[in-house]
């Protein structure tokens, strides 16, 4: 009989002890942090699911490669290895290293956009939107309608609505649209993948109108694996072959190597256009560094060069997607409302459905995230009314899974804590804001529980 258990495809050589504080200590710490989990020290967190960005465990091969890091200011062989690795997967002519994804976004939009332009995307991630708007352009989200219904099942819920894209081009004219972007997977939309069919359809529209297609490639390997699992015709292709096909349809990409680069820092920007690349490198020198290091140490370039290929290993992706789905499926079968189907890097709890007695104005997402911390020392993040104010259409709590960091028993523990909180959900209270900054308030706002 074939073995059904999916195991972590690694063994552990170096361990990092974790200690959750006691419940009474957690209560005190949370109160001292103004009931904002961003302000709780990480030593007091038992399982940290705040983000999957920059939190991966590196492999022995990555650590070994780091020792080869050549820290020359110009012309480092570490850059040559980095470029070779990126080009082997992504295939673009120019590879420009940056210190993280948002630096690539800032440079891209500064070069490509002017005031009044429009940049359609399936859904802009918040730094992508902010950098696009900073360049004077409008960041337009065009997800398919199914993406807006948390409980709706769809194999490629990250797809772009191509009918609305065509309508946008017809209404505003191609001259106003310097580029279209596709975010793989769609982080803000629940970590949902985009199909190859949709990538092709978006590219066809772009080609017809002379518009460039860029990919936000942060989670390209997870997206490639979903295509293998779910899209007809791809079951026998390797994730690398699928990734190469994805990028063959694009004119360039931005990347945060803190996700599927398996690195703790880094990113890059790619293009096939020589003139655009020169303009981007000029800007890079101004704020990031010389084009052969772009704000990174030579050892970081080495770690990314290895990590990008490890992220495409099939055994790893099988475990990665299965362990995220394990968490989602085990809580949803007990009735816990989540964004369906489980995404690649995270599970999103639907806090409005979890706590229907707490109105959006009383921050159900904050209430749920804080309860998971108090109950079991788990840190998650609210993506809802605290983050987006009155523009929030959903109140979600994201449980992002760091790559290769937690084992099956850690995930089983998380399931147990969520189910415990679910059982006593009727007693959970909402919150109100005590103080808040002008921008990006979710990072530093102070709150207090509403009185009964
Ligand atoms: C889809 C997406 N794009 C861009 C970024 C920005 O990358 P970075 O945090 O490296 O600046 C992120 C980070 O979470 C992301 O998820």
C-alpha cells in the first residue's frame, strides 16, 4: 500500500527554542501593548504566524553558499551566480537586485508611470498600491467576482477579471495604462493562485493593445504548484517548467525574495527592455546601491540563488501546500469560517462570520487575533477594519505559515487553540481605539476592550 503520510522533507540540524509566556503574563503583555500584537515582543510569542515574509528557515546548502559570499562592491561573482539562478527560472534579460520587494516596486513605477496613469492588477499588495500611487498612478484592482466571497470555492480565485480589464482599456485607452500586473499568488485576496489560462488571456489582451505585462512574483513557486495540481495539462510538468512558462508570457517582474526566495532579506526587478533597465539601474544607484549588489550583501545574493531553486522542489511544495491545507481543512470541518479554499502561504479566518455579535466598527479581527494570543500564544494579523478603516469589505485574521519553520505538531497545536477559541466565541468582546497615528494605523494603534 502506498504511504499516505506527507512528511516534512527535511530534518532539523539547528533548533531555536520557543517559550510562550504564561496566560497571565500574556494578558499583561497584551494590555501593555495596547492590545496590538505588533507591539508584543517576539520572545513572548509561542507560534509566530504574523507573516511568511523573511521568516523562512534556510537550508544547509544556503548557509554553505553564504560562506562563498563575495563582498566586492562591483562585479562580485556572487552577483553572477544570483543572476544565473534568476535567469534560469525567470528568463528575463536584465536582473536588478534590490533590498526587498517594495524597492523593486518603487523603481519600476518611478520609471514606468506618470500622473494620471492606471495600473490594473488582480489585487495590489499594500506596498505595491502605495508605490504605484506615490508615482501618481491609480492602482486598480480587478479580481474575479468569486474572490470577494470568502466561502466560495474556486480553483483559481486569484484570477484577474479579463472582461473588466478589456472594459478598462476601452474606457481609458491603452496610452494611460503603461503596464498590467498579476500578483502570484494573490496575497491580499487570500493567497489564491492564478491559472495559466488567465495569465495567457491577460497577456493576449495586453499584446493586442501594446501594454506590458509584469508579474509580482513573490509566491511564484506556490502558484506554479497549484497550476500543476489543478489545471488540465500540467500534471506531468515540473514546477520549474511551469514557472518558466508563466514568465515567458511576461515582460518583467518584481520579486520579494523573502517569500519564495527562501531568504530572510532581498528582492529583484527584471525586464527585457534595455532602455528601461538602464533607467532602473540609474535609480537603483541613487538609493539601493551598485547594480551588482543593489542594497544586498554578497552572501544574501548567494542565499537567494540557492533558495529560488529549493522553493521549486516538488517534495517541498507538496509538503508546503499540504500543511497549509491541513490547518484550513481541520478547522473548517468543525465549522470555523475561513477563506476557501485554503491558500498557499496562509489561512484566513473570516472574523465577521466567526464573531457575528461584534460589529465591524468594534474590530472583530483584532478581537479574534488577540484571543488566539491569549489562549495559546499564537500571533496572527488582522486584515480588516483596523488596517483599512471604513474601506474594509471583510474582517480577516491571517495565519501566515513561515517556510520550513514549523512541524506538523506545531500546526496541530494551532488547530487545537483555534477550536478552543471557536467553542467560547460568544464570550469574546470587541475593541475600541484609544490612540492611533495618521497613516498605517494598524502597526502602532493602541486599543482597549469595549466594556460589557
Ligand atoms: C504580493 C506581495 N507583493 C509585494 C510585497 C512586498 O515585499 P517586501 O516586503 O519584500 O517589500 C509583498 C510582501 O509581503 C507581497 O506579499
